[in-house]
C-alpha cells in the first residue's frame, strides 16, 4: 500500500443514477476510497461500473447521492486523469501532440511543457516514438500513449475504464505490471474498472464487487497481499484463493452468472 493510503480521499454516499430512458444504472452505492489506494470495480456487463466512474469524474451527475472529497477540503481536484477502454487518440496527430492535448486545452505552449511530455512518454517506454503516429503503433503502444496523456499533468487521481480489455493476454499482463510500477512511483489513487477477476486480484488492494443492474456494491474485498507484486504472485496459492473467493462472490448474485 502507498504511504498515503488510509486517509479518505473520496466518499460516495447513496449514489443512484436513473437515465432519462428510465434505466436505473446504480442504486444506493456508498463507499470510501483511501488516498493512495488501488481499488477495482468488478462486475457483470451493464452493472453501472463505468457510470460510477464517470460520476466520480463529474462527467455524469448522480440522480441522488453525493460525491465528497474530505481530504481536499471537500473540493474535487482540478485535474483527474481518465483512461478509457479505447485509446481515443487523434489519428492525424503525432504521439507527442496527442500527449500534449491536456496542456493545449489549458492554453499552455508546447515549448513550455515539452520536458513534461517527454518524461511522461519515457515513463511508459515510448520516448523513442514521440514523432510516430497512431497508425504506426500496436494496440498496447496506443494504450501506453493514452496512459501517458492521462499522467502528463501528474494528476492525484487516475480513473481507468477497462483500459486493457481489448488487448491480448500477454500485452495485458505486461501493462498490468507497468501500471503497478507507475502507481507506486506516482502515489496515485487509482480506481480501475474491469471484468476480469484475475486482473482485479493482481492489481488491487480492494475489489468492490458489483451486482447486476441496478448496480450496487455486494462485497468489499480486501486483497492484503504485499506490493510490489510480480508475475510470480499469479502462481501462488494465495492468488488462486483470492480469485476463487471473488468468483464465488460474483456467482452469489444470480444476475452475475
């Protein structure tokens, strides 16, 4: 666990969301996210994981309930990094220009922030690809660019919506390892949406298991295995046991099987 973990950064109180169509995506979701922690939201398709992530980011407003930030005086940080399932890169722009986008939206000149951009690319192993274009990159490399763009402004919170779901297993595991290393180095608070039990156990300090729509938290499961973790952890009995426990928790809800 990161040193800052333990202090509540985000408090969710009775969050519900009903869309104009009448679909109720979330029902009475309450939890706290500790500063510096790594928390996964796990559940079946359509259970409201992505909606909850967007509510935390203020991209979607809840129908009822509140999101508060007690450790920041109740004010949401101005800068939150968000990584979507699709890399969402501008195909006509170079890797450097794609990562520059957050600064460009702030009105900052490229020459003034170029060192931060190159540092972000170096952190994801893409410093040599700054002048490349998305069409020249693999799927994993595109996702690394997306992560670099999210971290370039050094946000205190990183929200990730199934960022590795479309990648092959080998690439996914490599990016899981890279993400854990970055999380520890940057002291982010990470909230990570995934469908994968195995990924959630490998990455997280906590896994919030959500039930089928309307989404609600069925189980709050602590993964108290030490960090840093390596691929050897995937072969341990403790890892297998945690995966089995969470799989059982998912199956306990009839709508999740």
